[in-house]
């Protein structure tokens, strides 16, 4: 059976030069490749069923994820997802996601680089750079994008006191379910920072699967509470090569095994 790459994005903006940004042109090229090469893009439920062996995916498949819920995901990535009918999941930080605003409608000025976006959040202007709830709900109604939890305040969970850890995990789930009116079964660690205690808290809170930043692919029998992902580079040729590599059972195991050494 083929392994399934779970792609990890953050920003899609015209700004080059950092490891968390892919430009709109490159992102469009990557999604066009998935569509034209016949990749099936999975919902997280389909991915988790595959990992558990409940409903195994035999097609060449991929899952597309975004961390943090940046406004540029709506401005630049969403039209591409719609054009190529690509399914995706976005993990949002509930404490940053506010009421509807002009920014949330995608009509704000040029969106800043990652460092400037972080500064705006620290200064209390998250509404200028992150998605709002009305936009989140509108994107979900479109049927391609689903949203899940990325904690309340985007802190390193492995470093938190137990009470704060519980709040970040449990409260974000409650807010997601309140705002979206449906269960929130999936969670993603900010910065990839987690511990066995955190996993136990998340499982107790009712999360069915947890996404990490550990490099690797999803396979039947792998741990749904430690789902591995692939950080995507701002390069179409690299992307095509990695997709062919990571969906080949033999080559993926050989390559990932070498990278561990």
C-alpha cells in the first residue's frame, strides 16, 4: 500500500525568503501538479481511517494542511484550492480568531511577512493577519476546507504547566465546536512541541488524531496520535520529486530511513 504524504504549509504570500512561506505562483504550480497527476486529496477523516486500517486508500493520495490560520490562506491559497478542487485542513489558534472584520473579508492592504505578522499579533492586531470566524465558516461551507484546533494561544505545549496545557488543549476544542457547530476531532501542536502528557490530555479531551511536525508519511498502522508531516518548500520541481518519492512504498521507506540515520 502506498504511504500518504501529509503536506504542511503556513503562509502563501508573495514574500520570499523564509521557511514558512510559499509564493502564490509556486503554490498554484504545486496544486496544479496534484490535480493533473491524478492525486486524490483526502479529508482528515479519510486520512485517519486509512491510518487505522478502517478504510484503506489504495489510490495515490495526499493530505494538505495549513498551520495557524493566516489570512493569506484565504486571500491566496483558497482560490487555488477551489480552482483545482483540492481538499485541505487548516489548524487555527482560537484565541486569535475574532469577529468579522474588513481584514477577514480579504480586502485589507498587502499582507505582511511572517515576522511582521507575529509582531502585529503581539501588539493586539491579530485581526489584520488571521482569519475571522465568519470567513472560517464561509470556507467550510464551500466543502473543500475543514478547520481544526491549534490551541488557544499558540504556545509550546511541552513547556507549559499542567493547568495551562489542559486549557490550551481543552478550551480550543470547546471554542471550535461552539463556533462551528460540529465536533472538532483533530488537533495540531504549535511548533511541533509536545509530550506524552500532552498526548494523554488531548486523548482525554476527545481528540481522535493529532498532527505533529515530525518528518515522515502516514501509513496503515502508524500512530494516529502522532501523525507525521512533510514541510513544503517554495519550489515546484522539488515538490513534484518529493510527491513521487513519498508515494512510492519502497523509495519512501528507504529515503526516510536514511534521513533518520
